[in-house]
C-alpha cells in the first residue's frame, strides 16, 4: 500500500484550505455595501464566494481518484496513473476556467473582476498542486509494483 494519503493531502486539501481562507477574507473585507446593480448586489458577492468554495470542494472530491494508484496495473502504467490523478479534477477545473475566461471576454462590463480572478485563481491553484504532486509521486515511485 502506497502512502497516497500524504500526496492527496498535499495535492487536494492544501489548495482547498487556502481557497477557503481566501474566500473568507474576501467575503469579510468586501466593501461593496452600497453597491446596487441590476445584475449584482452585495448579497450576491458572499453567495458567489460560497459557490466558489463549494467548487473547490468538488475538485477535492474528484481528486479522490488519486487512490486508484493503489491498483498495480494503474501504478505501473504512466498514462493510466496520470489519468487517475488529472482526468476528473483537471477536466472539471479546465472547463470552469475556460467558461470564466470566455464570459469575461464577451461581457467585460458586466463582470466582477475580484470574483472572476478568484475563480481563475482556484482553478490554476488546484491544477498546479495536482501536477506538482503527481510529478513528485511518480519520481518517488520508481520501481514497478507487482
């Protein structure tokens, strides 16, 4: 049995904790109390931050596929190992990243830069951590397991 829990904690849980703390700081320090618009109110800011934190939690859940590397056939095949680490979490994160960027470019006047930046930050942060710890995992698992 490989020590995959330590990699899972580093690759998935650390970005979630940082996302959670950043979201709390954003929601607490947001000073748009008097801002009213047809599309966006101050109440919507806190709710949107909550949904972004929930999005990060969903990436953490999708990252549970890391534990498929306990199966010898997956661990011994680099491509299957890479898929088990990245397919669900990075696929979902990449989809949200591309949708956020395309909407930001199509309707720049209707977007909140803080929230869009936060969404992009969460996507990139999770992606970078997953890739870094996949590389570290593969470099520490040199001999094939039978």
